[in-house]
C-alpha cells in the first residue's frame, strides 16, 4: 500500500490574497531544519497571537539563550521599521528637531563621529541602521546557531538605544503609538524581554504598560548574570548625583538634567 504525502510549502506565492498571506500550518521547532530555525519559530509564535508575550518569549527546551536573545533583538528591529514608517507621517525635522522623551531627556545620536543632536526621525533611522549593522556583523555574530557571551553582552546597548524609539513615539506621537501597539504589542513584548533577560534597568523603562508591574516581572523572571555581563557592568560603574541645573552627557548619548559622574571622580572619592 502506497502512502502519499503532500509537502507543505511555507512561503507566500506570487499573487496570493491577503487572507492567504503567511497562512500555513505551524511547524514544530524540532522539525525546523534550518540555520534560521529560531527566527522562524519566533515569527510563527508572533503570527499565532502577538498578544501572548509569555509564549513568544519562552524558548524551546534546550535552546541556547544567547542565540534566543539575539534572534529576538533582530525581530524587534524588523518590526520597529513598521513603526518608523508610520511616524514619518508627522515626525519630521520641523516638528521634532531633537530626539526627546518627556521634558527630562534629550538623546544624542551615536551614528556620527562625535555624538550629537539629531532630529527624532533621523535618530530613529540611524539607530535602526546601526543596530542592523551590528546584528549582521560577521565579526561579532558570525553564526546564528551559537553566539559567544562577549557578543551577547553587546545586546544591552542595542536595547537601550532602540527603546528610545518607543519612548519618543509614546510621549510625542501618542495616537500613532497606540494604533501600532494595540495591533503588535511590540513595546510590551520588548519591555518584558528586557526585564526577563536583564538587558535594561527598570528605571529606564519609561513607557507605561497597562496592567503590568515591571518589578513583579523581574522577580518572576530573575536570571543570574553571566560572568561576562558582570565584568561589563563592573568595568565602568557610574554613580548618579543630582547637581541642577547643570546638563551632562553620559556614554550612552543621553543629555539629562542630572550629572552622571564616574565613581572614579575625585568628588566621589
């Protein structure tokens, strides 16, 4: 007796209708035979239900966490391009001449030889371009299967810079932000991801998420800091002291109404 099998093509054919786009059966992770299996798995979970944050961020059994974080960071940048396109409708050099979030923070763009102020929409483009360049770098990420801890440690800086796009959109383009977030749940997912994997401090997550307590998430998802990450944190400890009305810039390109002094400063000795 001959048993016929039909091969499922998980791709969008030319001329497919909107309701047919990405409309194919789910595939178990252990059957994904590809170097980009993790990306495919994450995108599959997002298509199924973008609001199910826990399910999307929960790695398959035995999955390397470094690769898991890396692939999620790539996915965030891909989806943020959609928000950037929407922002262009009202965010321009005249309306937003600086990259700001609330009246307290002005962010400097690191895409230039020396960090400097940029219109918000340019800052957004430069940040996503810079993130793409790093995440596609053969020097730091030569493989999408296994990733060195030293390379994984760079994701924290990418997270902090990329998050500013959310904060600017929320505080200065609320209607566009709400429309995008209600459909994608991207900022919520990004916030939980950053806390779950200790990539950003709760104090820097300034976009409120309805019904969510970041401190509770941190307690539930507390993950030990790796030796590499510990070394990175201890290399340049920073003590924050308030000295109004002085304006200062820190290593992340942030101008604030507080002065950030290194603990090695004589004033802190």
